[in-house]
């Protein structure tokens, strides 16, 4: 009887080991497929950019003027604008993310208010991007034009404000999920030390969630860099380097969307693939820098 029981347990362990092995293989295959897709995308962009390298026309693309009528195809203004817009949107959204998470994990003691705020954040994640752009066109753009009395309102400022609202709920939910776990581990210890809710958040929870802060910034950055509709609808689409927040601008993603319908053999069309390649490299560099920062022990304090 005992031998039969041990045999049944051994069979169960072998079945569990086989399941775990299959799960591990599936996950490895999924990871390999994801890596292969990324490499394929990069290879495709490089392949379509080869004429620019082989025919010595890369300098025409890496220029500061975009004027296809006069054979100027520079994409550097759009590249600079994409970087500026992403950084500005993160500078607005990241402090708001910290503030909202501080409300959820200390300041708001009322469970009803906390649930309402969480419901609002979850609801915002489901709103289509075009709705944010539509509201900005009819509300934010006229408001900026009326308040500051400069330009048309379609500007870097309008795109920056709209984009910060767009990426905010995603950043809040990522950080909130990690703070929930950290709170379960450290809340009692912090209370035993006599920390207030604000002190616990500032001195215990946020330092414990340093990697989550990096992930939050990465996700917000990816959403901001890759967004097309917001910049297309409210930024003004002027291919220039902005000298103020109220200048009309064009990002790389909006540039790709606007130029993609041109003749496939034109220099303007080839510049689209160069824009896509630089967008790919830009995001890769951002992520590499932040991941190195996280591993080197830097923190957001």
C-alpha cells in the first residue's frame, strides 16, 4: 500500500515536472519569437534605408530643413521635437503619477474616495487616443490661444499637455500595483517606527519601488514617443525646431503618417524609413540609459 502511494506521488511529480518543462519551453519560444520580431523590424528598416547609405544621400536626410518642393528632406527637426515632446510630457506626468499614488497609499483614508479615484484612472486607460485629441482641438487649443494670445494654439504646449494626460493613467496603474505589494511588506514596520503616511510613502515605499519607477518611466516614454494621433491633431505639424512652447511642431510619428502616402520612389518616401529607424534607435537608447541607471543604483529621490 505504501509502495503504491509512493508510486502515485512519483508519477504526480513527474507530470508536474513535464508541465513545468513545457511551460518553460513555451515561454522561451515566446521570448525568442519576440526577439526575432524586433530584429526583423530593425532589419527591414535598415534594408529600406540602404539606398540612402549606398547613394550618399544620408546627409540630405540628416539635415535641418524639410521642404520637398525644393528637394530638402531633413528630418532632424522632427527628431528634436519628438525628444522634446517626450521629455516635457514625462516631466508633467511623472510628478502627477507620484502625487496620485501618494493619495492612493496614504492621504486618502476614505475607501469610497479611493475606489472612485482608482475607477477614474482605470476608465481613462480605456479612452481612445483620438478622443483625447478631439477634446484638445476643441477645448485646449482655443483655451491656449485665448489665455496666452500667441500663435494658433496648435503647438508644442498643446501636444505636451494632451500627451501627459494620455500617458498618466498607464503610469499610475503600474506604480500603484507595485506600491500595493510594497505596502503589504513594509506598512506595519513603518507604523511601528511612528512614521506618518507621507513619511512612509517618501522614505519607505518609493525607495522600495525604485525598479517600478524605472518601468513606469519606460512605459510612459514608450507611449509618448510612439503616439501619432495627438501630435498629428494638436501639434500643428510644422516641420521646424521649436523656439518656444507655443510654436507649431511635427514629431517623427506624425511625419511618417503625413508622408507615407507619397510616391514610393521619391526621396520623401525613403526619408520615412530613416525616420522610423531613428525612432527605433531613439527608444532603444532611452531604454538602455534608464536600465543602466537602475542597475547602477541610481534612484528617484
